C-alpha cells in the first residue's frame, strides 16, 4: 500500500494518520491513532478504517521526554511495518505550529528550512520543539523519505497589517512581536468546505469558532483570514481547557511583584492550570463539566461561552458584519449546549438556532428567520496536511 504518513507531534502526544495513494488521495485514512502519555507511560492506540481499535504499551528506554518521543516514533513505525507488510510510505506531512512571516505556505523540510524553523522556537516554545523533533526522528529512522511542513500560522498571513499589530514600540515590533494566529490548518479546511454548507455566504463575513482543549475564533472574508483571537502565542483569546485566554498583562506583573512568580511559574499557570480546569477546579474536559451539577462546573461553562460571544462581536466588526457563524473542533462539533448559549448571547447579531437541529449536531442549525447562517462543520487537519503534502511534492 502506497500512502502518505501524517504526524502531529505535541508535548505529550503523537497523532498520526496513514492516507492511501492509489491514483488519488483517499479521503479516509487506512489507519489512524495516537501515542498518548509521552513523558509518563506512553500507549499506542490505533484505529483501522473498518473501525477496529487496539491499544498497547510503548516500551521506552528513558524517562526523558525527547527519548520517549523517539521511542514512540520507533514503536509506531515498527507497528505499521508489522501490520502492513506491503506498506510503501511515499512521504510524510507534519503540522508545524509556527512559520513566522517567512512561511505562508507548505514547504519541503530540507536541512536549511529546519534550521530556519528552529529560530521560531522562542515564539512557540511549548509546541515547535516537539513538531521539529518528529521531523528529525523520521529523517533518522526512515532516511530518504521526503517531508513537508504545514504551518498553523500560514492561513492568517492574509490578515491586514493593522490586525497583526500590537501597540508596542516599532523596534520591538520589527523583531517579530506581532499577532500570528493559530489553528490555521483547521480554518483552511473549514473555509474550503463551507461553500457546500452555507453556499454564497461562505464568500461573505464569516466567523469560525474552533473550540476544543485549545480554542480560538477566526474572522474571514472571501474564505481568507482577516482577524483571529489567538495572537503572538496560542494562549491569547478565548478561554480554553487549561489556558487562560486573554489576560490583563498587569495581572502577570502583579503575580511577579507580589507573589514572586518567575517565567516558569507563570507559564505553568497560564498554560496548564487555568481555563476550564482552573475556574471549575474539577476538570479541563467540557464533557465532564457539562455532566456535572457542581456550581463551579456551570460557572466555568458559562464563562467559556461568554468569552466566545464577546469575541464574536469583535470579530464581526473586523469582518464587516456576520453572514455565517461556524462551529468546529471537539467542543464546537459535539457540545450542543455551548452552541446554544453562544447563539443566545449573540441574538443581537441576528443569530437564531433551531433547538432540534442543534441537538442532533446537524450541519445547519439556524432557524428559517435567522439573519445569520449557523453551521457545524467537522474539521480535518490531518486530511488538509495530506492534501498539501501531495500537492507540494506533486505525488499525483
């Protein structure tokens, strides 16, 4: 089987998908899954196209995170080879979080390109190192395999300069301190799918809410990004599973001066201890909170929805109106109550949601009298990466 291997490497997980190439790129992976628990007790979970699932432990030679990443990749490649004797991996495609201003489109990952991407590690220290580690590991474990990087920031390079600027001294801005935006692969996929769901409205003022453990929203015009909630880092904007979202910088100054918190402690607070987890004190998982009767759980959900609705107004202003509102991501696609709450608080924009359609996670959930088309569009970042890899390397 000739196929494209897609990898999305995070700090504690490694997602993968294997898309067959048989005259055309398959829309559904033959095999997908992930290694979870890297840094602790890694486990490989695989899912076949027919729905069969399996889980097995990953044997590691060290407790070090970098070595466990390598061991996880080695285990994955051995599993793929053992279970697919005729497997021919034509190329590998990667999600790379940060491409800076330099990369606004997918690129083949040569040694020179990788050296440049290392320069963006300070801009995404919790993501970029793991993305690049997977690239280096494949180069060592599977020499000769061509690899393509697809950037989460690339989709947002169409934003006007004003939308990307902070009110900082020009010398600091010139060093690359600006709004980059993230979740671009998801937004790209949704933007391409949207005409089939909302018709001509897809070319107008659209706001897409990518809601999951990491959450953001993006304003589009003619299918292109004009503004986004995430900025210089992936911690700005909406409240998330464990991330604060937008926060008054004075809060951090206060915590530094009055509580003695250093950069490491603040990073842990902003990225790992806040958001749904911090507000509820119960869980970062929206499913757990929606099933809970605890008032703290309800408060966390309410704050999450309030932040989305508030940012929606801002993004509608940036887009010059609102023709369509789109929900995607794990929460966006499956949490009907979240969608209903956001719609209720956005009624002033002309948003009306049909309760029955919303409860079914239908693709269109707006009422007949809604001025705004409201849609639920499942995202597929892995397929987007596969398409880009095939296109960049001209494999078909």
